[in-house]
C-alpha cells in the first residue's frame, strides 16, 4: 500500500516520535508499505512521520545507487537510538520527499553508531560511514522532529528558504508522487 507523503507544515513532522511497543503493530507490513511508498517516490529513505505516523521507524534503500557500499543497504530501523557520531563533518546537498523542490548543503559527521531493531525484532548495534551514515542521520532526524532545512544558518539563506517552505506548505510545488498537504 502506497501512502501519500506528508509535506512541510504538518505538525507530525515536528514531533519527537514515540517508541513502538513490540507486537503493538505489524511492523513487517508497515515496512513493506514504507518501502513501496518510498520506491514510488524514488526516495532512498523514508521515516514513519512522513506518512503521518509519529512512531520511531524508518526505512532506507541505497541499492539503486551504483556504489559498492550501497550493495546491501536496504534496512528497517525500529526504535533506533544514535549512540555516537564521530569523524569529520562533510557537506552534501540533501533533499527530502516531504520538502519537494528544495535542496540545501548539510554538514554531518562521517560516522554514526546506532542501535535499533529490525522488522524481525532482532537487536543490532552498527557503525556506518559516508553516504550510508548520512542517509541514516537524515532519517533519524525525522523521528526527532528535525528537518534538513533546520541546518541552514546564514540569515540570507534562511530568509529565502522561509518563503520557499511557505510555498511548499501551501501546495505550490511539483512532485510526481502523491502528497498530503497540511490541514489548516
Ligand atoms: Ni527527509
């Protein structure tokens, strides 16, 4: 099942998401739906708040990227907790399915150590680096109510961004996937 993707301005994107209690929901089915929704929108990551659910779950799939490190990077993260972020910060231009048409440079640490459960409720603790770390950091931000645009600090850029974001929340954007605008 493909969900519409919630866009900027919806309060669900600003909530700190709650842990999922084991067996309270069918996480396998939800993961399947999230992968399907993400693939339908050509995304490489999707967090539950982006389909209107304030719960700590996100999926990533970098297997479409022709890079050795992405070869088996298709994962489900449940109740994830970042334990450590290390290494140099590096900049990359990010985008987000909930903020169509906007891209900004974001600095993030090279490495992230994270613990989480997968869709079989198996516990993991792993360290990722580079682009894999970045995808995880971006999606993890979503379950903390943080968006990549929050990292823009220059006053001029912030001002420009504010009007662009206001347009997104009013539906003034192009996206080739189904979206859900904030309700007033
Ligand atoms: Ni995003």
